[in-house]
C-alpha cells in the first residue's frame, strides 16, 4: 500500500499535466468551426471546386482556404463570388477599414456553433466590369432544391421534379398531389414553401447590358448566397441586384413649388464609406401579396427570427420582403436603414437589375426577394466589396438606342405583352405586365429577358406558319 502511494505521488503531476493537455486539446478542437449538414450538390462542377481546374492548370497541391494567395483568390472569385470577402486587396475596400476577412468571419455570430444555418452568408458583388474593363454581364444562378439542407431528407425524385416542372401546369398539379400522398406527415412544410416561395420562380436573368432611356450600361451586380462548408465555399445561388446610383434633389418649378428630381450619386471616391464592408441582416419583414401564417412563424423561428411587418417607403410605397442591412460597428460612417427588397419604386428599375440604379437599397426581383426572405437566417452577414472603377460604366454604342431595345415599336411590345399574358399569366401578373403599354417600359424589358429564348422560338413558328 505504501509503495503504491509513493508511485502515485511520483507520477501524480505528470498525469495532471497530461489530463490538462488532453482537455485543452479537446477544447481547442471543439471551438473550431465545423459546420454541420453541408450539402455539396452532385453537379456542383458548374461552380464548385474552382480549385480543381486551377490546380490542374498550375500544378499545385490543395491548400487550406486561409493559405490561398491573393492571386489564387482572384481566380476563384471569377468563378465563385463567395470567395470575394477573403480577398485582401485594398482596391476592394473602403480606405482605412479592414482589408479582407478570414474564413471564421463568414459565420453567423448569433446562431449556435452547431446550428444548421450558422454557415450562411451573403456577398454583395457590385463590379459590373472586370479589371480589364470587360462587361461582366448578368447571369443569375437560381438555387436548386437538392442543395438546400432544409430538404435533405425529402425523396430525391420529388426534389428533382420540383426543380424542373413549371408551376401551374398539369404535371405540377399532379406532383403536388403525389407529395401529399407520399409525405403525409411532413408535406405541409414542403407545400408551404412551394406556395410562398417556389411557385414565383421564373427563368434566371441573362442580360448583356441594361438600358435606361438613351444609355446602355454594363451589368453584373449581384447578391450571392453562400455557405461555408469546411474548406469549400459553396455558391447556393446568385441574384441580379441594383445598388446605389441615385439621390433625390429638390428644385423650384415654374410656379415656385418644390419639385424632386434624381441626380447621380455613386458610392465611390469620397462617398465610398456609404456601403460598409461588413453588414448584418438584423430584421426580416413581409409583404402584402402573401398571407403570414403559423407555418411562416415556425420557419422564422428555425432561422433565428422574422416579422410579419411590412415596410413602407414614405408611408406610400411597399418595399416587399425588406431585409434590414445594419453596418458593422467598425463602419460608423456607413449609411443605415438600407435593405434588400423587391424592385418597387420605378418601372424602369426592373429593366436595370444588374446595374447600379437605386437610392441605396439593394433591389432584386420578386422571386429573389421571396427566396432571400425564406433562406437568410437572422443576423446573417452581408459582405460588400467592389472596385471604384468597376462599379458603374456606360457603354458606347453605334446607331440608335432602339437597335438595342428588345422591342423597336409599341406594336412589337404589345405583341410580347399579349404573348406573356396568354402563355404565362401568373408571371405576367408577378411582373405587372399589362396587355398594352410602352415598349420601353422596364417591366416588359425584364419580362423579355426572362423568357427571350422561348418567345423568340414562338415568333419563329409564327413566321413559318404565316
């Protein structure tokens, strides 16, 4: 017994030290950010492992994200804008503020470490031209249901059908009936999402340029939906947006009354502080079009919170699905009370998505606003980065502006109006496209870019039949 006590005393401190080291190691490991439930889609080759092509090109071995060089990050960004916040290049950020962020900075600070949505973040990618002044163009990427953790447990065949079948068709109605039969316990979650969000999906916008009056503009501004998944940044989707270009000025008219007018005021140069590099989505609001019910409340609870409140501009104009953007405290001079919302203040603005054209808020399409309202967790981070010289650019062109408009005359515009109201009445209603009106109206310009391939094929068949 005495010998045993001597042995224990001799090695007691060694054991204590070992236990301490093991405990410290466990604590360090447990504090590492390990996002759960990451889903890498099977066809992620379209914009996934940008590393694969770069490594094949340059012949280097895979690296952890935080060891990538600026040059490598620029290459990744060209394919996947989710890497933009990590680029420590002073040309992208407001002078005197943080130049680039770390991988750990991407995560939501309010949700628990193991929360399914703590790894979601947004990127405001506002460059419309690249560093060589080439027009980047607008190419939206709509989220695929198979990439959403919310539906990971749902039958893959149902998910795939919903990704491809058009709302309002007989096939769609048949699919809804099948969902109710095969998912008797959980179909209500799925069906509420379809009714409140997914049925508003149209075709992604693919636009070479934007048109305003007699000017062509480079296009490419977007809001990117991202997930940090281990050492891979996944782009869930990309929506066209319009960031700030305008301010409101006052002047006296001929009768001496004060009249408002728009003037250009870009957030570059001395006004670069307008947009903070790091922002938080601190409030999620609703819209008149949809009824907010108990299922929507349940969804808001899952993602950290949300409100049925509807935000109005000057108490007159609804800003649907308004997501309040609050600048980080490290950007005390940034503008507050901006938000992300559906285009609402101007019909021309709908045809300008992808190009700077707002008073400060980030304007998006109807579907984008609804999906963001559903997908974004409360206190999600929004990183905004852009080069002053790449933010906004008018394009020189030859001939008349009508040569670049989808419709040359009001008659041509009305033909499209009739077509979309006949073959896509739901979307005509969403886009607020009447059967007659101006051929330069931003609503039908947007509608054309949604359905241009289908409409052009229709016109070909009409000419052949004639």
